[in-house]
């Protein structure tokens, strides 16, 4: 009996029942068979060695297909688990999926894995790889599976949760078998380049109520060159890690006595933050924003009215009972700004009303995701809400976009993309149930981006619960993207609060809201800038712009005079008058990534000049103090981002 196989080019071939995708690949060309990683059968990923029982469309996937890398990394995770069980047979297995940067596998073991253990495990993985062991798919009944995995309690739990009576598992040689849906690469020989990276704690199924496991992270690529390139980028990312630089440059600290996710800004970090805040407030003022202050908490009823409580309460801190009221720390600033809008009657002539605030918010982030300044529980957002007529949507959206572009230019940010974040009409729990509102909001954003001529991509299910939004995705040194700036068009909250303005016809009309955050939270943006510049901030953002370094004690008085001149000129100066050698002072200033070091000896004192040294360009020669100040002020005022 034969079956009909349709190939990607539309051609149809006939094969015997039980033909394998690997056989089909060999029939096309020996090169395709050699490069094949996995197959796609009727849209489903499929082992190359898995028989086909009926008519199907078949595509052979190679290293050029993104799905192949996921399968490849999943197979490497199995290779990791097999090596761990050979070395530490008492270990209990969790799960081992592929992830964006590689793979991991979760293990339960009484002893912690050490760096030496990782080295041994990786060596054993290469040894198993050399055995050319096949990844073989088998089927087992639920009853037999529960017996087979009796000594693997986490696997038993997963099998018990399965509705079907038969499940698939994969063997890797005679001693390793794992309950798994697959698919996998044909054999261990296909795995050419991998590296184990680290060990971290993880809860079973991500729940803090379950046992803690050890998660071994690794990465894998199709070639050693790709692996080496990734590892080099990883080293660069470590060098730029804002948590490491935050400690070394004395920008912020985290103290368990205060609590997780609640960083303390040190003086130098506070300077960077304050400069950033002053910058964006001034930019907003020039665009007609009015700045307000609102409290960090409110009654629960406010968030019930806005809808945040229904859609967002799991990410909010628990309410606090005060006498006869329940108060809650705010996760958003918009309800407060809405109340300011409705505090007086508005006319269409008043619109747009632009209310801005550096608003502090609180979100209950789980402890496992907290990280330095980039993921915190208390954050200050560069927030604003614009109340407009429907006719003003495109104009105001365009104005906000221009502000975003200007801010990114001034901050030196170049690696970003625009994402149109859409709702999901089928998910009525996550999103407000109003299809007409969603259709209108999404259409407005699309049209506005097209009119601006800016490229964007769409992402379903990434919208706010009350409306679509445009997210600006910034990429780090690893290419990983996060949302930093966002612009949201909202028809829902004005309805919830029954907001109105009096139109030219004398009747009441409903305004539209634009929620926007141009430079994100101060915490997240500073963390990004630390990593972007590897701590060497451009002059206008640097916490210390110049260090004044007297060579001897007799030069201290003149150095102090220069220091005061710099400060009066609006330059952030530091006087290092310690009784230390000047080379040590220069080295320490260099390590602190201070842009300019002004060395003062007898010659400079006599000529009322300074010997200028730049952190990147080195010795720049002697200059009159007035000349240096004028040049430095020009760089600060122009917000130059290049040294």
C-alpha cells in the first residue's frame, strides 16, 4: 500500500506506508539528507526517523529553519540529563525545554552542583555525543509509564496529569529514557557545539509552594563559530551588566533589610537619575505638558472602577486596612490623572489636556524575576496622560512619537523596533470585552504609524487590558528585546469614569486618552543606559564630569579654586585632594569612568591652566581653565553621546 507525499515545491511522490522523512530527504538529495535536522509533517514537527502512516505534506527542515534550532537545543537538554544520570544516578529529573538563549534542565539532588560538577557533566556529554546514540521515540501506556518512572516522582506527576492513555518517550542509548513529546534530532552525532553556562535555583512548575530544584543552563548552536560568537557576546554582556557596574561605580545598592526589588540609589546614581528626570520634564514642558503630583496609594474602589483590580490585582500588593477603608499601593498612575481631569468641567477648547508626572508605582514582581534596577517592585515612571477629542488622535500620537525619537537621539539609543501590541478578541478574561473599541483603536494606531512612515511589527496578545498600544522594544548586547517606551490609545477608561468635555455643539462628548511613557521608568532606563555605555556615560549624563587632581599639597589651594569654578559653571566636579600619588588618582578616576581628569602641578598653577586627560583619548595637553569649561559646557549643552 502506498501513500501520497506532497513536497514544498508542490510535487507529489508516492511511497510505501511507513516511509520516514529521512528516506524522503535522501530521495531528494544526499546533501539535504546530511543537513536535515527535523521534518514538518502536516504542519507538525516530526522526527526524521518517525514513520508516516498516511498521505501528508512534508518539509525537511535544516539548520536554516528557526524551528530546527529549538529541536536541536531540546535534544541537547536530553543529552545533559543523560550525562547527569550517568554521573549522579540518584538525581531526580524535572523538565528540560529549549529556551530563547539555549536550554535548561531541572534536577532534584541533595548536593548542590558545583563548577567542577558542570565541567565533568559537560565532558560526559561530549563522551555520550561521540557514541552516536539515536534518539528513539517509543510509546508507553499510562499504567506502564507510572511503573517505569516510579523512582522519578516529577515524571510520575506529569504522567498522571495526562488525559491520554498512551504517551511518547525517548531513549538515548540503553540506559536513558525520558517521558517527552519530542521531536528530536536523529542522533547525538548531530549535536556539534554546546556549552554549560550556570546553575540556578528554580521551583518545580514555577510555584514557590513546590520543592526547589537545581536548574542547569546551557546553550547550543549548529556550529562552533556560532557558539564562540555567542559566548563572546555573553562575556561582553557580563562586562556591561548594570548590577556589576552599579556596585563598582557606586550607583545603587540592594539591601535585604529594605527588601527585594527595592534598590537604594547612591549619590552618583541619584545624579544620573536626576539629570534624566530634569531632561524629560523640560522636554515635556516644551510640548505643553502640565506636571502634577499624586499620592502613591488609593482606595481599592478606585482600581475596581478603573478595571485594574479585576485584570491586574495579582500583580498588585495586598490591600491595607485603615479604619473603615482598604487602601492599596498603586500599580498605575492613570486613575489619579483621570480624577484630575474630571476635577473641573472641560471644553473642546481645553483639549488636549496633557498631564505628566514622575509617578511612583508598586508592582508585586515575584522574587525569581527581580534583577538590579531592571526589574523592581517600586518604580518611578515617566508617565503622562493626554485627554483629546477623537479628531486629535493622529496628531497627538505623532507628537508623542517625535518626542520619543528626540529622547532616544539625545540618549544615544539606536537599537530599537516598534511593536504594535494587539488584543485577543477570544480572551475575554484578560481583555475588555468590546470588539468595536479594539477594532477602532488598532486601526488608528496602524494608520498613524503608516502616516509617519515608521516600520513596525504586530504582536497579538501584548496589549494593555483596556486597549492596543505601540511598544518601543530596545535590544541589549545579546539582542534580547524589552519594552521601554509605550503609547496607548484608550477608549475604555474614559467610559469607565464617564469623562466628558463640552463640544462646539454645546453637548457633552467622551474624550479619548493616550497613555504614554517616553523613557520608561527611571530604574529601567538607568539600567539600560549603564549597559549601553558600559558605565562610561556621555558627559551630560556622567555623575562626575571632571576630577580635579592636585599633584602635591602646595597645589591643593589652586585645585580647590578650579573645582569651585567648575561647579559654578554647572559642571559636576570632584576634588581629589588626598595625599596620594597622582598616578593612583588618575587610575582610580579612570576606573570610575570619569570623562575628564584635570591634573594640576606647579606649571598649571603658575599659568592658571589644567592638564586635561580624557578617559578614552588620554593626554589632551594643557588648557586655560576658561577654555576647558567652555568646551565642556558646549558638549553638555549639545548632549553629545560620543567621546
